[in-house]
C-alpha cells in the first residue's frame, strides 16, 4: 500500500530528499506517485508535520 501526503503538508521538501525511489513531486502540497512508491515509510518518518500516512 502506497503512502499519501495530506493537507497538513508544509511543502518543506524534507520528504523529497528522503524518498529512495523519487516518487514524491513538489507543489503547494506535495504528491506521491503510488506507482513509484516502494511503501518503505521513509518519507513518513522524515516528515516534521506528520503529513504523510498510508493510503
């Protein structure tokens, strides 16, 4: 199951640097490509806002 970024995203960029597959794209609220997500949870662990959860 892939992860998703919620509306609590502060667009800080921390998760992009942590994602080993490059599944996260920048924007007002960042997005995770579910087809590229390896379901590793690294992004969720790194997010200072707690804005990433399992989809």
